[in-house]
C-alpha cells in the first residue's frame, strides 16, 4: 500500500516555515490504519519486547494497538505535567526550535524490560532521544524504534546510530 497518498502536508503549521505531516487521513481509513499497525508487527517480528512506548500524542494512536497485537503493555510518554504518579523527566528540542519536557511514570517500565518506541515522525531526533533517555532512566533497554514517517533531510537517524530504526515512509 502506498501510504504517502494518505499523508497530508500542512504548510506553516505549527509555525511559519514548518511543513507539518498530518497522519489523520491514515487514521480515518481502516485499511490504511490496519496496514500501518501490521507493517510494524512485521518489521519487528524478530524482536522480543516487554513494552511498547508511544510518544505523545500520535505515537499513542499507533503504539497502543500495536502493543495489544504484540500482547505486551503500553506506556505513554507525555508532555510535562500530564501524568499523575511520580515520573522520570527529560528536556528536548523540537525541529522548529521550541524546547519542551517529556515524562514517563517511574513504575511503567522495569529495569529488565525490553522496549519498543513508536512515534509518528522522526525529524531531528529530539523526541526519540528524549524517549531513549526516559527508558534508560528506568534501567530498561531499547529494542528498537518505529516511526511512521522519517524526514531524511533533518537527519534525526544520525543521532541514534546505535539503535535499530524502522520507518514506513521516508521523505
């Protein structure tokens, strides 16, 4: 399936000069959405994972059904102040220059867990690096990283050379 036909480009969002990759056309089409989830299952069929981590917010939409199909737990990584229990936290930068902070519950992942990170876009690598940091704070290991869209020109993959990254769409 050609997933690129389901990606809507939105110019100047969330800031002027940014070309936002909108995945909602995939989500509203059951065949395309199913293809995405099953493609990630196929990409990571050789891994044994204990948890799937989804990065706020679109990583939740992909990561949660993937975790169900893999029969493992799902863990949300959220922006600061959104999780009610004690958290690990880390700062990161977005491709359009704004700094932010992400958190994960301290009891969400155990030190012996093998974790698969799922996010919608790999751009500069800031959110993936922050997710890796949170997982390492828990003592767990990252088994792999799955992203729906990889924006090659922003070179995020280069920051994460030592980990396996699978992307379904490269632009």
